[in-house]
C-alpha cells in the first residue's frame, strides 16, 4: 500500500468518480491506491466504497482548504463539478478554481479534469442562432467547464483535460429515454437531426480517467476526448428497438422546440444539442473511439450498454 501512488477522487460516490474508484480497486497490481472524497463519510455509498477497499475522506468542492487536506500526499487527483446539482456556471467555475488551487497547494503531480468545450469559441455571444443564456453563456454547463481549463493552466497544475460525452445513462436518470406515443409506439426525442451524438457510459469516464493516470506524463497538458460510440439519433432508436423488443421511433425535433420543453435546463440542453449538431465534425472529431478504448478496454458501445441496462430504462 505504502508504495502505491494515491489517486484522490472527487465525486467518488457518483457516476464518473465511482467508475474511477472501481477501476483502481479492480487492478490491485496496477500500482495505484484510491482515496474517495465525499461530503459525508458515513453515507451508505461512502461506507460501501470503504468496504471495497477505498480510503474515504471528507471534503467539499466549495471549500478549498478541505480539498487541499484531501489531496495532501496524493500523486493524482480526479476533478469534476456537479452542474446539475445547482445549475450555476459561476458556482461551477468557483469549484474548479478551488480544486485547481488545492491541487497546487498539495503538490499533486497529475490532475485529470473532467471538462467539455467552451462553446463560445464556436458560437460567440453575438451569434443569434441560439439564445445567450444567463447573460454570458451559450451552453452554460459546457462553457463553465471549458473556461475553467485555463484555471488549471494558470495555477501551473500538471493537468490532462478529459473531454467527456453524453451519458448513455441519461436514458435512465435524466428523463431522456423513449416515451410512449398515443398509439403505443415508443418515441425517442433528440434535436440532433441526422448528426452523430458521441456518447459514453458514465462509469466509463472514470475508467478512461484511470487509463490516463496509468499513461501518465505523456498526457499532461493534453485534451483527451472520449466516447464509446458516435451513433445518430436514428441509429440509437434502432438499437433501442432491438434491445427493448418493440418499435422505437426517432423524433428529430428542432433545437428551438427542445428549448421550449420547459423542464429545468431545457434551454441549456437545447443549445447543447444544437452546438453538437451544427459543429458535428469538430465535436465528433474531438472524441476518438480507438483512443478511448486504448485507455479503457472495457469501454461500452451503446448496444453493449443497452444489453446490460435495457431493463432499467423507463418506458412509461
Ligand atoms: N449527464 C451527462 O450526459 C453528462 C455528460 C458529460 C458531463 N456531465 C457532467 O458531469 C458532472 C456530474 O458528474 P457525475 O455525473 O459523476 O455526478 P453525480 O453522479 O451526480 O455524483 C456527484 C457526486 O459528487 C458528490 N458531490 C456533490 N456535490 C459535492 C460537493 N459540493 N463537494 C464534494 N462532493 C460533492 C456527491 O457525493 P457525496 O454526496 O458523497 O458528497 C455525489 O455522489 C456534471 O457537471 C455534468 O455537467 C454530464
């Protein structure tokens, strides 16, 4: 244990961080130990990680000093923010800053920062193809992460920028699964037209992060885009039809229609899908499937993910 390099994991009880914790624990000969960070070391999820063999420590991404304590002595740190817990890009940027500063204070030698594109590099605020949101963003939960890349650079923290993708799991947990039409057919709605949507199992993000830590120095300073597949909406509907054993029809609404659905974050997500659609070449090109699989050989395609999870997708 003492000679293993410690990876401190923010969000360890969640989707991305949890994947990394499990990847480290499943590879005892890999030379790494894992330190799971949680706000509540006594929660059931935290206790379960401890039982699996993780060191579990308390910290809060809103409290830089607590992060510096949690990162102390660690070789690596996995940093992720939780936009959908608060819907605030400004809070997300402050959290990224806290993690970058804490990593610097603790002398962490390799940070993996879970990030996304700052879409304003492609769609400046003056571009009215989509509305500007909250005064200064096009896709708030993307832009805040992409903007925060610079914080890690400015702090001089050795960082790999892990550029993530749409979770396949959104079909279970984010209300994005197929819904029944009045005629009983299932309808899968996405404002993506015929464009491809890079996607990944949330767990695989953490597993790819483990691959980044194992590869080490050669990936510091690099952006590494990951996805398990690049299916179109129509291909996803066909996969869903096969997996569920009933017809699933693709319903390609416009981004404006999607923004108007009215659920919290619909405008942010409508803009996000429009960005992915309008800049398909860049967006897909930034997420190389072979490179992701090299980092994580157990990477799941959409079909493979469906084979494991089809019974958990709500269809009512
Ligand atoms: N959904 C998608 O398609 C998608 C795709 C790419 C990126 N993302 C991004 O992924 C991020 C979320 O990651 P995730 O899905 O892994 O999150 P998650 O599953 O919701 O897990 C979040 C975990 O983080 C911990 N946490 C929450 N607030 C915290 C705080 N203030 N301090 C410390 N820990 C805190 C919680 O653990 P405790 O309760 O144990 O503290 C929780 O278990 C979001 O920023 C989102 O934009 C999402």
